C-alpha cells in the first residue's frame, strides 16, 4: 500500500502503527459511500534490516472520501482498565455540522469507538489527546474538552491564546499549560506602559488543573518574561516538596532556542539550527543519555544532548516524522526518522534508526548478508568490553591484596609501638592472638584452659580498633534491639556472625545469658530492594538444619539467633530480646559479645572454620530511660517523607514479621495499590528509598512498613513488615476493598526465587563435596580394618579389548578379569570402620542433604 499525505504514524510497544484511509478494492464489496480505516503493524527485522508487516486491521465507515479525515493519533490510558492503547481522532464533515469520533485500537487489531460529539465548527487549533481517553482543543481563545466518561463537551473558565503542553502532574491530575493575554492596569501618571513593557507583561504563562478546576501559577514553571516566547514544553519531572510544586522542564521558543528550567529558574540554553520549532519530546538511549528531539515546521529535526551544557548532537532535513521507542528490542529507546520520499513508495521504505551511539540502521545502507557490519561491530565492542572488565577485575584483586598487606604492616607497627611503650612504662604487654592476626608467633603460646559458660565475658578478646564501628540499642514495643556495626575488612574475613547478651551482674540463681530471638535482614547499598526473611518456616517432617556456609545456623551454645544487615559495605549484627524480664532488675548492664567464624581457605571450602568470640562493649538500660523514651524509635513526617535514623529503620524491621504477596490482575492495571498506600494507609516514603513506605495511620497498623514493586502494570509484589498477624489481616482487609474483583492475591514463601535458586545450587555443590570427602576419608581411616581377597591384587594384562576377544584364551582372560572386578566390588561394600567416624560422616551428609531439601521445599 502506497503512502499518502494524510497517513498517520504512531509507535507502540516497539512497533510502528501506520493508519491509512482507503476505499474498498472492489466496487461490489461496498458502494461509493464506504471508507476503510486500515492499520498496519510494522516491526523491524534485524536480519533483513527492514520493517515487515506483522498484522493488520480494518474499520469500515459510511462516508465518502471527501467527508472523512484523520485528525490526530496518540497513545493514551484507558480509564476503565488503566492500559495504554493507541487511539485516533476522526472527523466526518456533513453539511452544516461536523461530527468527531475517537477510536481505540486493541491488540487484536479491533477498533472500538470510544466517544462521539458534534460541533458547529471545525477543530483547528491545539488539539490534544490525553488519558480517559479525552480530547482537548482551543477555539476562539477558549478551552474545551470532552471525556469518554462523560461524553459531554465542557468549557474551562479560562481565556488562553495557546496550549503548549497537556499531561499528568502528581497531586494535580490532568494539567494544561498555556499562555494568555493579560489586561494591564492604567498607569497613574497617564503615560501608560512602554512598548517593551507591554510586550513582556501583556502575556502570561499559566497552568490549569482540569479535575480540580484551579489555576496554577506560571512562576513555578518558568519566569514570567519567558512565557510570551514559549511554543512547546515537555515536563521531565514533577514532585511536591513542602506543599509546593517542583518542576523540571524543557521549552522551545519562537527565538529558536531550547531552554532547561528547574523550579522556575533557567539552567541552560541551546541555540537551535533551524527556525520555527514546533514540538519537543524526550528519549533515553542505551548509554542512559537523555535526548531531546525537536521538530520544526519546515520538516527538519534535531537532537539536543546534555554534555556539560546543552548542545545540538545531530540534525536532519526533510523528515516526515520522528518516533521514539525500542524498535530493535534492546531494552532502551531509539529514534526512528521517517524521511519524505518523492517516489511515494511503500510504507517505511526510507528511514533511519539511531541512538546517536552504537545503534545505527538506515534504509540507504547496503548490508552484507554474510557478515553484518553493525552486528559485527557491536560484537567486537562487546568482546573488548569483556576483556577490559577482566583486566579491571584482576587489577582490583591486586589492589585489594596490596591493601590487605599494607593493613597487616600497619597492625604490626602499631603493636610494636604499644609493646615499646609498655616496656618503657614498665607494664606487662599482652600480645594479641597470633592466629587471628594472621601472624606466626615468636613466643610459645599457652592455650587457655577449658572455661565455663558463666566466664564467657572474661575470656572474650578485646575488640581491635578496626573491628567494630558502632554499638547501638533501641526499644520497640516490648522488645530490646541491640546492633553492632562492623567495618568492611572485618566483614570480609568473618562468617556465621551472631550476638549474645550477658548480664554483667552477680546472679547466682539465674543464668546470665539472655535468651534472644532474631531474624535475617538484608539491605542493599541504596536501601532500594528491601527484603526481610523471618525465621525459616519448615515442612512438618523436617528439623532445624544448618544453612550453607553457616549463615543461618542456629546457635547451639545459646538459644539465640542474630540479624545481619549489609548496607553500604558495612555489616550490622542485630539481636532482639524481650524487654520486660530485664526491667525486673530496674537497672541492667549487659555485655555484648560477638560470635563469628573465621574462614579457613586451605585446600577446599569444607575445612572447619575457627570460632572466635569478641567483646563489643556494654549497654545500660533502666526504667527511667524507658519512661523518658531515650531509646525509642522516632518515625515522623517531614516534607512528605519519613524521618528517622538508619538504626530506627533496622530496629523496626528486626521486630517485624515479613509477608510477601504476589498480586496479579488479568484485565486492569494495579495503580490502585499505590493510591491505597499513600491515601488510605497514610504512608510516607523513606528519604533513602521512596519504594519503601512507613504507615502513619492511627491504630494497630501504625508502624507497618510496605514495599510495593511492580514487575509490569498487571503484576506486582507487595511486601508487608508488620508486628503480628492481626495487623496483617487488617492491612489485607483494607487492600481487598480497593483491588478489582479480578485480582489474584497469592502468599509467597520467604526469599526471592532467584536467590533461592542460587542457594540451592550452592547447597547441592556442598552436598556433593561432602559426600566425596566422606568417601575419601572412609578409605584412609578404614584402610587398616579392611580385609581384601588375595586375588584382588593380581594384575591382569590390560591388552586392547579387540585383541583379547580374538582368541578363546583371550575371552577366558577377559571373563576372569570381569569376575575379579565383580568380587572386588562386593568385598568393598563390606568394609568396616570406627563407629564414631561413621557417626561423624553420617551427620555431615545428613546436614548437607537437609540444607538442600529445605531450599527445594521453599522453592516449591
């Protein structure tokens, strides 16, 4: 099908939609009063480097060719489902009135009439399509609009001379930006205003919120003097701060300039290469560059890029239209330029796809089929990047080893200085544990005698200066939360970290060890992917087992389990205990002990690691402190954000129970969930990450933390961190009231599927290595107790099989060899070994198998 001047182009989900008006091919199919609106879905083929048609659709209308016309097309949100769909505005002119109707295009290529309206005039100025779908236009300096929800033409009580932007702004709904003429007051001296003053102050830039029917001051968008020269605007970012709008936008002017504004202040300007710019739109390329595409009335286009300052990166002439989408399926946006072609050839025959970087496809480039130039260049670039990454990783490893060596030298020098000072001051110098320092002691070390549990604090080693960074405590409800923040070098050399709280009082009737409850908490560096896994739920036939690498081990010495939080390269170890038993002593002093394992990397990863215990410090607590809220968590609202230190956030997470729910909607988007969190639940986001919100609503739900993550508009995961099941049920009851009836809510097991899959792979590897090592250990340990037959030691000539089977003697020799191997295999199954050794091997194998079984159950 050949192109015409009236054809409309639209990008949607990486495809190009081409809308064309045509008459039926055969006269018998319809009379002369029938017109077809045809749509063709075109997709780019990276093999042929051309656009190919995927599907098509037709919508028939009763009208002649001179009566029907396509006005505009755009992608807007269907308010019924929240899905973004292509829509096209059609005009049918008949006698003295003009009929307009809006069509929605579904994925099945079926057109759905959305709204109809009649006017006694034609739409010619500032026609815009926006969510609903809705239509907005300007006529006689007045603003009119109609929505598919009302189907009634409404007029806004504003006078305006132009519309420069229409879209959604947070907290305001649909907003129209435009300019209007202002009435200047008469000057008191009678001279009036000068020509320049009337040019500047005679027009005004303003905003109008359609749903709220209120005016927005133009100064929050740009200074007043710029309003009269602006021809088009694109809003990059809009948010509220201190109940005020903070807007970032770019604007093109009649002076052939592109200007960047932030919060009403100009931040950059770029001279455009052509005259009469008419529109501007953005694109985010593979290198995360934000490009601004400017179209001109002459049919030219250019791209402006920020490289320190705004600069014109490229420009083209004779451009029919510019579309922005992911046409090649790379995950980032590209520009599609459709050029004017005098030959009027088939659809999308003259084009160019580019991101001003690696992607560059054009219809006038001849590609060799055997070696695609663009793909070969991209592949070579990828190999180069991979090689550079490998070299960078090797260099980083060398730097890290050098840093460790320098740190070791520094510790030796500092310890030597302390020993020298103690020698001068005639004090006894206590040497550190040489093995923990990675040194070889020059003196004979005397091993410590066995000690009892009650003397744990006296035998704990003092913490080196580089070991701990901070000790803190918080009171959350009836729980005491204690945290120890470790430094980076320490975290890299330790595993299986946990805390113990020991009362520093002479108590003969009770144990000084305080029972602690705990959970494993993981936070990434940006606090953006918050995942808390509570105590592992296990299938009924199983018992508590040891996790891989000892990270989730339940401590056998003490009935406690610790929380571990990784944030910004540091590790924080957290213990949670009941507060009320401690307050029975009125004043409590507790010693905080850190238990860890020092990894032994000799030979293989299954070597036993050494347990160490270090003293982190002391915490003090009294009823007076509780009454004065000295250690209470403070989560307050401040400028629409939730304040509170990182320790407050970690304390709340430590005492909360985590539940994750997968929410899937088949026919509607899940936008009501965000509105429910910010509205009914009165949640505010943390400053560190706006994806995690804190509930300030009065009642039991206060203090609950939510994390809402959308995988796509129809599927998301809601994670709730609450105190108990009662709060959880209240939250779910409130949530089900706002979700569409077709939504499916499913409880997810602890841990992400990707993380559990990786844990399963490591657990299976450990299980195999444990079994292999146990077999080798069995052979060496039980060698002295084995009884072998005398014939097993006989050697049989290992001649080639073909030569053995060639003769009868060879066949007998091969049969004898096979029989000896079979008897040897049977005898090897009757080995005997020490009972303690067998028990140790069986326990290791059972622990490894139980670990992998648990992860498989959690994945099922």
